[in-house]
């Protein structure tokens, strides 16, 4: 189990790198192709469309090749996509590569998240928080590496960094032994059993008010991941426009945000187990609303970075704890709930950055921040509703 968790952590580190590499270099990438922020939003939309496809198709590939075989396919595709990014092909091909990259890290996240939630029966939130910490470390390391690469004019190498770590993860999954869990990871049901399971799976295991809770959490994850990805991918552009920072310096804002996120995730699981999942999610969402509401008024760099740090701390555990919270409120559906929630987040991660890119081109920065604050306000209301119904 420990080996599985730590290799899972390495994979989440890779996902963290892949999630933010585009946002870290987006301003210079768009300058290279002579495109506006709306085009950047479209590129991020393509990546998360691939993410959604990876989440939805992962059960099919897992049945055909086993969970480990599916992971090897997903990680291999991510290696190829990130390497292709580095060659800076014609702009039209960037959309195709974005779909492939998103498919890769979407499937990785869905498969590993499902394995951990199903396998770890005690301290589930702690285990998921550990994975999310490594995700955050990857997300803060990438902009830190991208900044000097941008300054040196070699920013395309950022994609090769992701490809290299993905290759290392691929080797660990291919060569690693997992003891009693080996058969679970490599299991491929017989054809007749697959057909029977496919028939049974047409009916989702939810009853009565569980459908209401499921709907609430689908919208919750749609908005949360969309808001987070909008912040991560457009944070450098916001700081460039709002505070006049250079491209290289602005890339570090993502590192600063993820540094706070990673620090918060070290304690998120323990805190959530102590005060309850619902209180943790509710409090975190309320704090996020308040911080996004005051961000437009932070006109000095020190104040803006302070709000950014607090925002990272408050948002640090929302995804992982809400994922566990939703699974606990919907017993008997542990296999399907995580995938549905991650898929919902994938749609949000595609749609909301598209809207954010448009607002960056057509609205003021304060108005863009207001849109993100409105999304966070709905998150808070949804968490209150889940509290009452659950």
C-alpha cells in the first residue's frame, strides 16, 4: 500500500506539472504565435476537453488493459504530447496536442484517485491530501523553473521538463511490484463478465436524495476546478496587466500560489478529519469568496501577493476533501462517484478558463476577478446545501 501511495504521489507530481505548464508560459506562448488571450482560453479548453475524455474513457481502457495498463497508456500519451509541445508546431496542431495531453493527465488522475479512495478505508482524507500535496509541489515547481527559462528565451524547454518526469513515472509503474495489490491493478475481467458489468453499470447506484447530492457535487466540482484553473492559467497575465510585472516575474505568481496550496495541503487532511469534512469545505469556500472579492482592491504588489498566499491556503484542500466528502455521503457508489466528480471538474476546467480568456480581452481585470468571486460564492452556497441535505 505504501509503495502504491508513493508512486501515486509521483504521478500526481507529474499531473501538477502538466496542469500549470501552459499557464506559466502562456503570455510568451501567445506572443510567439501572435494570438490574444481568447485564443489562450481556447487552448486551455482543448486541454481540458481531453482531460474530460480521459476521465470518461478510463473505465473502458481499464477493463481492456487493467488499471496499470491503462495508466501506462495515459502516461505514455502525456510524454508524447509534452514533447510535441516543445517543438512549437503550427497553432492548429497545438489544439490537437492539448487534447492528447489533457487525456493523459485526466486519465491518470481518475484512475489513481479511484484506487486510493476504494483501497484506503481509514484516513482516506489524509491519503488523498498526501497525493494533493505532491500535485501542489509539481504545480509550484513548474513556474519556478519556467521563470528563468523565459528570461533566457528557452521557455519551450518547460514542456520537456514535464515529459521527463512523466517518463520517470512511466518506468516506475511499468517495473514496480505492488504485492497483494498486483492482481487488482492488472485484473482484466473475462469478456462475459465485462458484458455483464456493462449491463449493470447502465444503472447508476444512487437512490432518492442521493441524486440531489450528486447533482450538487457535480456543479460544485465544475465550478471549483474551473475557478482554480482560471486562476492558475491567467494569474501571470492578471499580474502583468494589473501591476505591470515582467513576463518572467509574473510566472512566479503561480509558484507563490502553489507554494501556499502545498503548505495548506500538508495539514488539510488532518484538519478535515478533526473538524469534519463538511465544516472544512464550508469554511474554505467562505474564505475563498472573501479573498477573491477583495483581490481587485489590492493595488500594491505586497498586498496582491498576500491575498494570493491566503487564497492558496484556503483553497488548498477543497478538491481532495470535497472528493472524499462526496464519496462518504454517497455510500455504495465509491467506484463511480470519484470519476463523476473528476469528470465534472474537467468540464469546468475547460469551460470557465474559456470564459476567463474572453473576459481578459473584453473586460477590466476587476470585472474578471468579480466573475471568479461569483463562482466561489456559488461554491459556498452549494456547500451549505450539501451540509443541510447530507
